[in-house]
C-alpha cells in the first residue's frame, strides 16, 4: 500500500461533516431518534424526572416517561463515505431553553420532531428555527395509538411555509430516521443554494 492510499489505489476521502439538530417538544422522541441511527454509542444526558420536578415538568401525554434530557444527545452517522452527520438532540423542557443557542451554533439544519397528540409542543422549535433562518424539516413521529394525519394537515396546523418538508417517521427505526436526515440535508442544500442566488442577483 502506498502511503495515504487505500489498497485499491483510491485516495481516501476526507468526509464532509455536517451538524444537524434534533429538536421538538418534551418527550417527542429526540433521544430515541439520535440513538436509533448513531453508529457510535450515543452520548446521553438523561436525568430522572423526580417528584420534586412535578410542578415544573409537564409530563401530560407522556406519563410513562421517567427520564429527560438535561443537556443534549450526541450521535454520529455516516450517510455516505464522504458525508458524516453529527447529531445534536436538544433538551425538550422549557427550563433548558438557554442551551439552545449554544447547540444551534454552526448547525446546517434541523429536524423538528412532532407528536400529533401534542402538536403545540413543537411550535416553539418551529419558531426558533424560522427566526434564525435555519432550514428544518418536520418529522411526525408516528406513535402507536396516535391518530394519523396527512402531512398537509400537519403543515397547516403548524402554519409552515410551503417549502418546509413534512415527513412521517418512526423515531425508533434506523431506516426511517435515515430518510428524515437525508431530507434535512437535501432541504438545507437547496435552501443554501437559493439563498446564495438571492444574494448574488
Ligand atoms: N411507541 C413509540 N414510543 C416512542 C417513540 N419514540 C419514542 N418513544 C418512547 O417515548 C418516550 C420518550 O422518548 P425520548 O426519546 O426520551 O424523548 P425526548 O424527546 O428525548 O424527551 P426529552 O429529552 O425529555 O424532551 C420513550 O419512552 C420512548 O421509548 C415512537 O416512535 N413510538
Ligand atoms: Mg431527550
């Protein structure tokens, strides 16, 4: 083997690394999503939801949940040999909002996860990315027992711009999550190209 080359003679590719945020309301499946696709052991910052936190932690709709993310989730996925995503899952509870700006720095795009039983919980995340012009897609995490709505209904309910993709997904499924991430990358690239054009014309 020649130094710096693989056995087949191809020069090794230095992958492009992109930062993607996984955001959304409390208990919508952000930690689950990062864990489902990460090829490294995901870094988690879960803490037990306690009796003392009951007045501030709104667990309605997610009564079976015992832990919550207090700082972030971190994972990595190689989409292609030349494209690696670093995934940052945000904490879902309002009292950790102060961490979002730190996490959003340098992000190419974001997934806003939504649960149709508590759609209003993701308004804040949608608002956050719209204000900062960070391209995002909405991933509707299809929990069993939750009513299924067409993506157009979700789009209207969230008052999304026509260009924002809405995709149905299962945060526990590797392939499903991968599809959402590919959608984010494509959307963010198209968004960046459109922006560049707008600036130069
Ligand atoms: N049935 C079903 N359960 C799910 C799905 N996604 C997540 N869960 C469960 O829902 C609960 C919440 O998931 P998490 O991934 O911790 O949610 P989170 O958004 O990270 O929560 P916070 O960090 O506290 O905001 C867990 O018990 C998961 O096992 C799903 O697609 N279907
Ligand atoms: Mg979490």
